[in-house]
C-alpha cells in the first residue's frame, strides 16, 4: 500500500513538473485577462461538472471571500451552486443547457467565463462557452487530454490551459494548483505584493 501511495505522489509530481514547463504562459495570460475583467468592474462566471464543479465553486469562494490576504471580495459566481436553477433547467429543457441559460441571463460583454472540463467533452460546458461568445465574454478554459470538443469552440482570444495528462485525477490535481495560481496572480495584479 505504501508503494502505491508513493507511486501516486510521484505521478502527481511529474504531471505538475511537465505542466509547469508547458502551461506557465497560458496561466499568466489567463490571470491578466481575469484581472483586467475585475478592474473594469466586470465579473467571472465559472462552471464544470463533478470534481470540476467543485473547482468552479472553489475558485468563486476564493474570489468572493479571500485567498491568502485580507482584501475586498471580488465578483465571481459559480453556476453550479443553485440547485433549484440547475434542476429546473435540466427538467424543463435539458441538462446540456444548465450553464448556457445562466450565462445568457447573467453574462455581460467583457465578463470572463472560467470553463472547467478535464476531458473537454462536457456538452453543458461547451454550450456555456458558445453562450459566452454570443454575449461578448472572454473564456478561460481548463482542460486536459487532447482538449476534446471544447478546443474546437475556443476562439483565438480565449485562453486554454490544457493539462498534459490523460488521467482524470492528475488533471484535477493540476487544475486545483492552476486555480490557486490564478487567485494569487489576480490578487497580485489588483492589490500588489503582500506585505
């Protein structure tokens, strides 16, 4: 059992090491886009399914409350948290529309959508990206594997942060680290170095 634990830690470390080399410019670009959005008094919407829903909520909680410093709350909304809204859309329309209908209702031009899908193939997240584009929003996509269908729908001015891994658990572990990087860099750009 301990050898298995060691292997899992080593796989996670190696995935993060490879991701560091490949993803640093995209993470920097995404953080700059999000900071610009917030400086313009816009907001960040986030979405995903399962563990990615948890990541979407984790990001919005770090923005709305605080990350690692005392500062004013920042406008971010996870589209995964309102059970009444999500279930009514899924029931009355289709599960594939649970995020896109919210984006169409809440999104405004120059807002940012943080779209999280480890495979890139979640129809409801892809539909949210399409709705964001229709509203004039920017998209930051956290994906993995080959980017899936999501990659086909991203525009040149969107930012895709694609984790170079195929195991869902490893992708999710890096997604969480990326989210923490984004939070740190947003705080740095908006509030300067922490003293």
